[in-house]
C-alpha cells in the first residue's frame, strides 16, 4: 500500500495542471448549451479570437523554437478552415460529402501522430518534411474526394450526429490514448491538448449547429494557449526533471539576495559516466534521487539546478564556514545513501563534490561568487572527488 504522502505527491501536480484547461473546456460546454443559438456578434468575436490565438501561439513557439504543440495547432487550424468551407459549399448536405468524411478521418489520425511526436526544435529540416507530409495527406484527401471516395462506415443503431461510426471510433481511441498519457505525465501541456482534443471532437460532433465549431474550437485553442504560456514560463524558471528552480531563476533572484550570503555548489561525480552506464533514463532517475536527498537534507535555503550535474544553494546570512558544514552534511548524506534503479537488484553508490564561496564587498553580483566557488571545485577535481572545499 502506498504511503499517503507519496500518493499526494503524484495526485496534486496532476490536479493543479488539470484545473485550468478543464475550467476553460467546461466554460465552453456551459456556454454552448446555455447560449445556443449564439448571437452573431459574440460568435464573430470567438471566430476572430480563434485565429488570433492560433497566430499568437505560433509566434510564441517560434520565438522559443519549440515544436510541440505547433503541428497539433496547425492541424486544428486546418480542420477549422476546411470544415467551415465544406459547410458553406454543401450546405445542409455537408455531412454526406466525401470532403467532410475524409476530413473526419484524417484529422484524428494526424492529431494522434502529432500529440505523441517527440519534442524537438521548431526550426529544423525534419519539420519541413513533416509539414510537406501534412500537405501531401490533404492533397490525397482532395483527390479521393474528387473521385467520390472516402473511408467511412456506420454501425446499425449507432447515431453519432456529425460523425460516422469510423470517425467516432477514431476520435474515441484518440481521446482514450490522450487521457492515459496525460494521466501518466501530469504535465499541463499534455492535459491542455487532451481537453483541446475534446473540444475538437465536440466541434465535429455538433458541427450542424452554427455555433458549435466556433465555441468549441475557440475554447480548445484558448486552453492550449494558456497551457503553452504557463509551460514555457515554468520550464524557463524551473527544472522539469527535479522541480527545482533553474538557472534563469537564479539569475532573476540574484538581485534579491541579502548583503551577506554564501553560494554552495553540489556537483554529481562522474555524471557523464552515469549516462554511459545507465543510459539517459537511468541518469535522469539518479539525478532526481540526488536532488531529493539534497532537499531532504537542506530544506531551509533555496536550491537551484544550475547545470545538468550541478546544484547551487544560497546560504543567506551565513559565512562560508557555516555553509561548509551544511554542504558537508549533504555530501555525507549522499555518500552514505543507496540508490535503487528499476530492474536492478543491487543498490548504486553515488558521491558528490561540493564547494562554497562567500560574498565579498568587491563582488558585483552573485555570479562572481558562483564563479569563485566553481573554480575551487575544479581545482579540487584535479586531485580527488567526494570532498567539500572552500574558495
């Protein structure tokens, strides 16, 4: 049986990251059922908002050069444009048109692919080929539609309103896969894409209503936009792996450090070798366990993950002698601990090396104090590991 605190550690972050996307999605559902049919003016506002949000999110992702969820948003934008075009072209008979049936097939397939697409930079050659593949798919769909061909079938007794049975099955499989992934990862990005997918699904399902597409697609894009902004902010100032403050947070917070403080460094010994022996996942797991041991031992002062193998601790109103004792306590706690990796029967012994430097009057900022501590650490590394030194 899991301990209550362990269960809460897993549940609370998921609830926190789920709340805002779920709230926006819920507002969209309530708005649709309560205000249908929508007046023309607010509907036009939501229509414009959808395009503005798509453009805004793309610019944000372009600035930070991150791919996910750029292609997911691109497919959403394309589907919104095309379904409105199809409805305008075919009128009330749009649901039986080959164009609509092909769109209902290709959209969930592409959303599934781009949801699970590995994270990467947006500005790279690989994404050009992905973009061309999207255009190729829709070109094929256009040719199929021109020939009157479309992948669709309906089960007897199954009524799916704006979706045939095949498309309904694809959307339900998509949502099930997204739900499982979002529950495991717990990230706000995955959760927002899950609720955004629900909005897209409902937009197709109730597409015969004039307001459904606009309301559900706009609420989906609003949730994704908020999540992207929050996720980028979090990853800019937080270390995703350990949950500790990151390098940028150290630079921002440095101006608020008191007049007297010391900067300590805790460096994982043989960090690169851990990656070679245990792989990236094992290296990350061990880093996370070491971070946990540091926070258990030193819970009074701010801890930053400054580099992949280095943690920086700010000892406020303490000189380097007092800080040295605290770092020694951390070093000994890690050296005496036994770390277990999944599928390994024997525990792993790890060590860290530490260094501390005290703020001087001549130091212009905290970076200079950190550099001095780092030099002391590098000097120690020339001779030995698993020690604590003073600058």
